[in-house]
């Protein structure tokens, strides 16, 4: 994890969290207009408090690890019957899905209708066979980032580990060779440069979850920040 640079990024994002919480206290909740377009889950395509961005911003801790497909590996481990490490070739041999979904960053921008190609998390879980007691996952990335989510959220059909976006190879700045996407949750739940997924019986907060972001991050509930951390 880089020091100075990521510290400044974290400080700026925590200031934004405070501004957002102060404003939300003044305004109450943001209502969704009844004529807004809806997504495949029957929810507003642009969640409350979000603004559509035509360009896809790059947002991370400032370090873009250069992992080529020869060295990239994905390790599935923790509470599962069949811990395994996949090479790029192994990964390419799994069923490849195309999907179009939206991308919501907690800092209030949303990108709509990104065309993805990759492997469903669900298919990876089928390989690893999580134990019945496994209820959470923790995703690890090559830049040292981590993020946790409930296993049942990760198992939703549009949660993918993608290697292509908008018909092109996923660029390094957006998390190539492989990143996760979680369209139903804020985008910080999708690790760029993903390196490992650990199945857990007990929840374990990731990078932003330890720094005052909410544990679940449901954009339609504006579940952005945890309120009990005092930050
Ligand atoms: N490895 C890693 N993954 C990450 C991050 C990060 O810093 N490192 N930032 C998260 C955040 S806060 C967002 S909004 C999205 C941004 O993805 P993008 O840069 O492709 O827009 O990546 C998420 N995944
Ligand atoms: Mo984000």
C-alpha cells in the first residue's frame, strides 16, 4: 500500500463523507422521481444522490499494479471444500458471460450501461464449494486493497469478474487484467486487480469498511457511510 499518496486520497474522501453527512442531516432523504428509468431489478437506474457521468472516472488509492496475464493468478480459499488457484488460462476456460450493468461510486457519480465480459462470481463459488457456514467473502487485490461482502450478495447473477469493458480489454487503470463488479452495491465493493477471494464464516471489514464506509453499501438506500464510527 503506498503511503503519502493514499493517505491524502483517504483524507479527502473522509472529508467528503463528513460534508455529505452534514448535508444529509439538513436535507433529509432524497426522493426518487416516479418517471425515472428503472433497471432490471425494478429500481431507479440512477440511485438517489447520484449524478450520471458520461465518462468513466478512474478512482483508487493511486497505485496501478502492472500484472500481466502470464503472472495473474486468482486464489479462492478460506472456508471452502475446494481451495484453488486459477491461472489466466484456467479463468478463460470458465463460462464467459456478457452483461450490461451500471456502476455507482459512493462519491456520487454513476456510469450507466457498461458492457462487460467475464466470469460470474457464482461460477467461481461453484468451483471452490464454500462450506455451509461461509456467509461472507473478503476480496483481495494486487494493490493491497480489500473489500468484504455478504456471500449471498456476491452470488447475484450480475456480479462478475470482468476482463473486458465496452468491447475492449479492461485497461490497467480500470483494474485489468481482472476486476470484480457489483452492480447492486457501490463500486468500492468491486476490487480492481483482484488477486484472491476468501470465504469467511465471520465478517471482516475491508479497506474502506475500516475507514468509515458502510458495511453493505446499497446505493438505493444511500447506505454510504457507517454512522457509528465517529469519523
Ligand atoms: N484494488 C482496488 N479496487 C478498487 C479501488 C481501489 O482503490 N483499489 N477503489 C474502489 C472504488 S472506491 C471505486 S469507485 C471503483 C472505481 O473503479 P474505476 O477506477 O474503474 O472507476 O473501484 C473500486 N475498487
Ligand atoms: Mo468509489
